[in-house]
């Protein structure tokens, strides 16, 4: 069971996963060791799954962000899953309910690269694409 202190720790780590336990402790009025114990418990419970960084894709030469809803034409999704896991441009994938089977996020260098990805995707089903015009929340 999570309490308010756990939620505060998670909030601070979401803002800066490199924050020192001592600094978190100062924010929430605990010792660094107590914070470390709570963080280890949150990891053991599976609440904290990983630590990562967020990068600016545009500054990395990937100015196009595409959200692709995939409508897989068969019930054998294994081939599609192999395809999508092997595509470097696809950075995120979700099985979804409602309209479509999967929702993918892709970061690409150009419209030509997007067109090539979509052509390969057609081997597995149809799709709908929405392009990001600006990220609002990080």
C-alpha cells in the first residue's frame, strides 16, 4: 500500500530520477537512509520499474513524431509484433481497445522515412497516422 510520502517521493523522482536520497529527504523531512529504504521497497513492489532520461528528439535529428493507429488484418499478431519490435523508429507501442489494435509512437528524420515505415507497415494491416505539431507536457 502506498502512502502520501511514497507519492511525494515518486513525484520528486519523476521530475529528476537522479535526485539524491539526501535531497529528497530534505524535501519531505526524512533522512536519506529512510528515503532509500522506501525507494527500494517501491522497486521491490514493482511500482518503480526503471529509471530513464527524456531526450529532445528534434535536437537529435528526429523532428517528426508520428502516432500510428494500426488495424492488424489477422488474428496472428506475432509477425506484426516482431516487425514493430525490430523497427528502430518506433519508440513506443500499446495494445489498445476501441478503434484499432495497436497505437505506436515513431520518431523519424523525414517524411520520406515515415513513408517507408508506413509502406512496410501495410504488410501487416492498415493504419491511421496523426503527426505531432508540438509537445505540451513532458
